């Protein structure tokens, strides 16, 4: 398969910045699958669907039209033609996304879209199940981790505009989300067979990007 780089890992591991950086360095496309689960969750909340009710979520999983742009310099995400790149980052969506993404009908729908976008390859894809379920045949698979402290601090920085987002609150919410994402039945977060684990705790962003670029070049 032409180059597909699967970048999986828990929240705050630095996947997004690293994935975009790798895509820009290598001239590849970029897909943020987390944004697609967030877009689905945003739509459910907007439409009053009770997100903890798996059957109710499954019944509406086909309804929103979700489109992802793949330019790493300017990733876009729309739902029914509306740009939702801001609203999908709110705490309301962040705290509801694990419930929605655990519903098999949601995963089936979004994995199909993701495979269409991956198409013939030439792309960096970030998520939780890229190496295990979406593109298990990807030639380069990375499992990116970082200590809980570093991950919570990074997330809190992302949410700096939100007054409720202290490091303590963020860390508790993040631990809950990681627990739900790792223990769900449908495609839980897990290191894929053949994935290279990179611990970004003591690394700069450039060092993480370099490490992944090196793996990609080894594959050539
Ligand atoms: O990466 P991000 O934190 O934006 O992902 C948001 C949520 O989407 C995750 O917590 C997880 O519940 C879900 N997700 C998933 N599978 C993926 C990507 C994200 O279940 N491939």
C-alpha cells in the first residue's frame, strides 16, 4: 500500500501537532479522525439526541453529512456544510464524545468515510484505532504516548480560553475519556501489532516529527 502513516494514542499525547508536522514535512495529506467523532457528537447534542443512549445515537448515526479537508496547513471539518471546527472543541463535546464514539453504528459509518478519504494513500491519519481497525495494513504505525501530567498540561493549554479548564479538572476529564476509550468493546484504543511506540514526554514537537519522518523514510 502507498504511504499511510497511522498515528494512534491517548488524548494530549501530541498526536495532532505531530501528525500535521509529519504531513507537511513529507508533502502528505492529513486526516484527523477525532474531529469526525467530535463532529458526530456535536450534531447529536445540537439535535437533542441523548448521547448516553446508544440505541438513540445509533438510530441517527447516518443523518449528519460530515466532510473533512485533508490539507495539513488548514484542516477543515463541516457538518451539513457548516464549519464546526470551533464548536467541536468545547468541553461539552469533549465530555460527550467517548459515549458517542463507543456506539458501533457510529464507528461503522465513520470508518467507511475514513477509508474513502484514505483511498490510495499518501496520508497521515490520526486517531485511536487507525493501526488496529481503520488501516491495519498501513506501512508505518505509531503509538504516541506521554506521561499523564504532560498530557493534562497540554490539554489545559489547548483549553486556555475556557475558565473551567484547570489542569486538575482537565486531568480528571481526560482520565475518564481515556478510560472509556480504552475499555469500550468496539475498537478500543490500543497499540497495534507492529506499531512503534514513541513516548513524547521528554521530546520536543520537532523531535517527535523527526522520529516519525525517520520511520517513514526507512519504509521507502
Ligand atoms: O483525538 P481527539 O481527542 O479529538 O478524539 C476525540 C474522541 O474521539 C476520542 O476521545 C475518542 O472517543 C474518539 N475517537 C475514536 N476513534 C478515533 C479517533 C477518535 O473513538 N479513531
